[in-house]
C-alpha cells in the first residue's frame, strides 16, 4: 500500500514566522511531488510542484525534495493569517498512469 | 474562465436513492477524475478517465459508476446511496507536466445520505 504521511497538526505559528510542513512517502518510484492548499470549505488549489532533489522557490514558498530520504517539505516564509489553511502533499504514483496519492493534510494556523 | 464546474453543490439523499453528480471542464484536458474527501481520510480517488472513451477504477470505486460523456464531461452516479457515501466529492481535470498529472479541482459537491 503506497502511502503519503503528513502530520495532521494543527501547526500554529505567529505572523511573520516561517512555517515548515513535512511529508514522507513510501513509493521509491515516485518522481513528481505537489503541494496543494485547501481553505476550509473550498477545493484544493495547487501552489507548488517539484520534480528534482533540492529546493524550488516561488515567492514566499519553498518546496524541498530529498528522494533518498523520501521526504518533501514546504516552507512558508513571512507567514500571514491568509496562509491559514490545510496543506495537502501529493505524490505521483510510479508507473504510467501517474495518479496522485494525497496525504491527509496538515492544518496550519497563523496567529496575528 | 470557468475551469471545472460541478453540480449540484449540495444534495441530501435517502438511503437507496440514486443520483448523478455532473462535472464539466473547459480547459481541453484529456484526463478527468472523481475524488471523495472525508474527515481524517484525505482525498481518495474513486474513478478516473485518462481520455475520452476510457474509465478506470481508483482506490474506492465500490458503489459508484462513471460516464465520460465526451472530452468535457465526466459524471459520477450513485445507484443506491448508502450513509457511508456521505462525503464531499471533487471532480478534477489534469494537464500533464513533466510526466505528472497536475490537477485542477472543481468547487466540490457535498452529499449527505440519511
């Protein structure tokens, strides 16, 4: 059974701090990794994708991937109350169909 | 630019009733998906359609059927609803980027089965 594990939280950080969200996965054949943000009562929206080991930065967001450790993380710098949401880690299954396996999500709360 | 449109947004059914969730995308994507999301369970794939005319089972297909009507539309049918199917259902479509299916989700359909 392929799994994607996330700490469910809630993770609480003060406004302006760095929020660090972590995800581990079981399928060594996975090549593509995604972070989705889901506000309460809304649908998930893609915020980052990462395919290679190392860091990928987009504005205040940085995704980090370590395939050897089967670990992917999302850093949010200068966290804002509007970043309060559930963050879903998704991993593409190895194989041709490429469907995503989602973690259960980490709830982030940014306190003013 | 509508993206992925789902109907209805809310539905209450009695056990044994049937219904169809409709989904349409206007992004010319080949692949479409139906997920359900339950508290503590995350998003789970019910069915997907890699292209027009094809459908495949996902992780939790029991109790559901799907139809890929054309490239734009992918419907999910509950033939005999059960309380265990109370959930939020998301339709999604995808574009392939670097070999991965990058999903765009619809707004969701909240279904309650009494």
